[in-house]
C-alpha cells in the first residue's frame, strides 16, 4: 500500500513537472521504477500505459489554456508514433538485466542535459510569435528519434522535442510545452501497443499503472495553468538533479560493488545539485531585479 501511495505522488510530481516543462514524466517515473527493481521493458510499458491517460488529460488542459500549435502537433505525431513503436519492440527483445544499466545511463545523460540546459542555456525572453517554425522535413527526423528514445528509455520525447522546438528563433515557450505534451498522447499509445504485442498483458503491473495514472490526472490541469507561472529554470534544475540521483543508484549497484563508496558519490551529487539550485535561484532573482529596473 505504501508503495502505491509513493507511486501516486511520483505520478503527480512527474506530471506537474512534465506539464510545466514539456518533459520529464517518463524519465522521472521510469527512473523510480528501475530503482525499485523493475526490468526496463516492464517499467517503460507501465509508464507509457499510464501516459496514455495522463497525456490525454494534459493535452486537453493545454488546449483549454491555448498552449498548443495544432499544426505542429499533426506534423509530429506520425513519425513520433512510428519511432515509439519500433523502440518498444526493440527494448522488449533484449534482456532486462543486460539493458537496465545502459537505460540508466541514457536516463542519467538526459537528466544531466536537462539540468545543464535549464541552468545555463534557457534565457528569459519575450515571446515573439505564437506559431512554431516546424517544417515537415524537420518534423520527420525529430519525431522518429524522439519517439524511439522515449520508448527505449521510458522517457525522451520531451527532453528531445522540447529543446529542439525551443531552439527555433522566436518560439513561444508556452506553445512549445503545450504542443509537446499534447503530441505525446499519440507516442504513448504507439509505444504501449508495441510493448503489449512484444511482452503481453501479463508483464504489466496494473496497480503501478493505476497509481502513476492517478497522480498524473490530478496534476495535469494544475500544470497546464502553472506553465506560465513557475520559473522554468528552477524547475528544470530540480528535475535534472532528481533524475541524476535516482539513476546513479542503479549504476552504482551494477558497477560499484564496494558499497562503502556509495555515500561518497551520493554526497557529491547532492552537493552539486544544491549548488545548481542555489545558482538557479540567484539567476531568477537577478532576472527579476533587471526587469524591475527597466
């Protein structure tokens, strides 16, 4: 029962982060499931099945608040769905014990990227235009790669698609987050179909799916509203550090047999995370001071 409550809270926090940043629901949830000893394919399948419902709720909420570029969504969902289905079938065909540390490396790198991006690369800029600059030629490779990464890593659609779309000149951060979250519904459906075909229904823990789903449903409308309110820099550093901490545990259990060294690594990670949070708060205050002086 305690574990289910924890998963509900994780689903809530993960969706709150994802709905505000356009990334990290899958990475956060999958990281936790791996930490509890779930094999990668079953973890990713559980997360994607939960996301079928949570991304639908998130997409509806973002549409309600006008955060979605529908044209960009249509361009992304077909290549993204193909990539997700292929990724799910690929992950289901390899050994769970063999894949687990490598999936954790992938997730850890995503977490590091999220932390660095929101700490150093995200700038507070005025939104210039509401339409996203995404051509069909650009949408195909982006959708295929992000969809494949999402299914194999349990997360990756947001961490790949969101930064790419944000890099487009004049892109609205609000529109990018809403568009990525809304398009993720199709990716979750395709990945889930791939996992069910490859693994079978019996490999899915439906209690965990329900717990993650419940938390996500509660958070979806809140996140869509808060996307304009919460400083993205601070939230990005929080989720990036969390992902690093969770996946470092899996890697140390696999490749660092000397358990006395584990606290040393945890302390270093937490110290770097705390310093990054402090810097993010400082930069946020500095930005507000600069705006008030203008």
